[in-house]
C-alpha cells in the first residue's frame, strides 16, 4: 500500500516547542496559555501570547493586531499559527504572520499537555499498596477514605503538582506523592524517633488541596478558590472534614498531621501557615523541598534551552530559583581545562 500524502496546503508534521530553532518557519496548532493586547509607543496594537504543546511553551507576537482579532481568541483556545522563529534576549519567540482558531474537537489534547513518563495505573497501584501497609488504624482509615473519594480518584491521576515550577504535568502530583513516600521510607530507619505512618500520611495529604487549587482540564492555571484560599488551607479543611467521619480519631494525631500540612512550605514567605515545629514536620519539609527543587531542575534541563552566555552547560537566569543554573557534563571537565 502506498504511503498517504499530505493534502496540498495542509501544515507539515508538527515540531515540538522544545525542538523549534531560530529561523524556522512554523505552520501548526498550539494551545494558548496567555493572551494579552498591548500598544507600542507609536500607538500600534499587538497581541503578546504564550503558546504551548506537550513539550513546553514559547512566546509569540502578532504585530499590527486589531481589537477585533484580539477579542476573537482567548486563553485555552487552540490556534493554527503561521510565522517564523526569532530570538529575543536569549529566548526564542514566534513572530506570527497569520493565526486561525481551531475547534477543540479537531485536536488531540494529549499533544498539548505534558504528561508523566510513568504509567499512571502502575502509580495508582503503588499508592494503594503504600496506604495498605500503614499500621496506624486511624491514618489508614483516613487515607482510604480519601482514595475512595471520587474527586480524588479522578483528579489525582491527572493533577500536576504545580502550575509551572515542579512536576508540572499530567500525573505530576501522584508522581510527587510517591517520590516522597519512597523518601520517608528511606529516611525513617535512620531516624527511629520519626513516625513513619505519619510521614506517609503527610506525603499523601500535604498537597491534596491542589486538586481544588488547580484547573487542569486544558491549561494548568489556578481556580478562584485556589487564588483566594490556597491549597494548604483547602487541604486542612478537607482533612478535618474527613476526620469528622472517623469515630474517636485522636485529636493530637490530627493536630500533628495538620501541622505537617500547614508547615510543609517551611516559612511564611513561601506560603507556610506555620514553620515546622515537630520532628516529622521538619523532616517532611526538607524532603518535600528537595523533591520539588530537583524535579524543577530536571525540567529546566530537559525543557528549557540552555546556552546562557553561549555555554550550553549554563541556563539563562531563572527567576524562580533566583540564579543561573549549571549542568556539568559528567565524566570530564570543561574542554581545554584539566578536570
């Protein structure tokens, strides 16, 4: 059978955002993340946007835009963009020549949202197994109730752990939870004063509020309650709601668990309600922070273009980390310099 040919005028097979190169022509569909109407100093209007596919996002600009064009599109829309890739301040962007709105039923959403590399069904089995091994009957019952909750069973396999900074992909929160469970299991034998069941419960529940804080049907963004209340407060209220359904749940155990949730960001500047003040809360905060930072570094290395100052081992300035980042090549020193 002969290979089918692409219809005349149809766009070529898509190039992922991650693989776009300076000078390349573009004619393909993207998902709109941000969409802003602006004006130049000489009074001309333009549209500034951020568009994405499953590999990441890229900025795009449509010069000489009209209010009518701007009002005909928006965030979460799919658009076919024709244009060219240029470089501005060490970052690539697309200069848009033409754009057309595409109906959602004409695209596969999996092409536009990043996804965990792990099997979600396998991760769900791993989580259920970890919960089944808890020895504390109250914590075991609490976690079983959460996993049986339809909002959790449907949302947790899809929810990202963050909008952009770490595990920002479908299945990211579940992956983050399992990574923390593995970490606390390795840590506890070295520090026998720590309560392993409490740490596992903290791993499962510390970010449970993100199921309501984040919207992840198309783009990842904050819900109204996420913006106004935040996942820590949402999670605390949710845990208290479930605990009221468990007779004789020890009050001090609940307080300790809620403190882990309240303090896992470490300091108020990063969103903590209280600083961690118990051995388990202190241990959990550092493990959570480590897992988030290493996942964030991995995303920068994989998804962002390196090459700050022309050296591909260096990233550009990273605002979330407050620094440039260095990714050394393993097994040797810099070319021309003795290791």
